[in-house]
């Protein structure tokens, strides 16, 4: 009897100790005859995963518009054309207008330049032009018309400059005027004299180009254009260059 009682008390003591150890280690003790509950994911790990997912989603959303914008953004360096309707060039403009645009920005002494810095014109809604374009017409008629014909339209002696400027930049034009050219227009004996030492041409090099650029673009009509206003400072600069 005593031996049986001691055995029962020892078994009870062992069960109580096992229960205490299991509870301390976080183990769920399941009574006999009951099913074990489903294991729950650790709270810390679940919260961390949710936070990571929530952070990744906005990041991906932020990148999507940026990628779309990069795909649709226009390439830099596109030709910037003047916004005024009467300043829009025709279908076959000068090379500078085709590649750089003809949007004018006024600089020193009222001379205008395109976005690349090349000399360009201004045409008013009534057809009047800036002083440099008007002066370019005057100097063209005095120095160039004898070979290249009225309004830059060419002759049997020299090419149509409104067409030539479709393939020539401002710097190409300046190089030809300064250094001359031979047998480029025709296979025969065609000679463009060098004007680099003639102040009557060199002092108005930009003005002549501005006028011819407007003619090539189709924005300056044939005949003498009317000027928007006089430009005494620019005129004086030309006189100084000529030695007056």
C-alpha cells in the first residue's frame, strides 16, 4: 500500500514538472482527446513581411511614371521654330532653320540669333523685317545680284541661293564668301570670287546671310522688304567697319 501511494505521488509530481517546463518554453500543451490548434506565424515576422511588401509597392508605383516619362520625353536639341504664323518656314527651309529652328533671340545692337547662335531674321505680321534683314537686301543687291540674280533666285552665271542654303549652314556660307569657290556649281568654269578682303561684303556678311536665310525659308518675299525700324547703332557699326 505504501509503495503504491509513493508511486502515484511520484507520477503526479513528474507530470506537474513537465507541464511547467512546457509552458516556460512556449509549447502548447494539448489535453488528451483534443486536436492541436493550427500553428500561428510569428507576429514579428508577419508584420515585417507586410511592411516590406507595403514599402515595395509604392516604390514600384513611383518608378512606373518615371519610366513612362523617360520613354515619352522629346529628344533634346529639336529645332525650335518661331511661334508666329508668318514666321513659319516653308517645306524646304535653309539648313540652319531645318536643324536649329528660326526662333529669334535679340542680341547686341538688335541683331537676332537662332537657338544655336546663328544670325536670323524677324518678320512682323505686316511683312516688315528687322534692320539687318533689310540691310542684307540692300548689300545683296549692291554686291551679289549681278551674278546670283534678283532676290537670290540665281541666273545663268551663278546658282539660286535660296536653294543653295538648304544645304549650307551659316559657317559654310561664310567660308565660301571669304575664300571663294571654283567648279562647285557646275562642271564647267564656274568661279565664285573670294570676298574676304572686300569690306563692302565683309562688313555686311551677317546681314546678307540673314536676308538670304529669310528668302530660303520663304518668310521674306521677293522685292525690297520694308524695315520695322531704323537701327542707328547697327548702321554706325557698319560705317566704322567701312572706315567712314
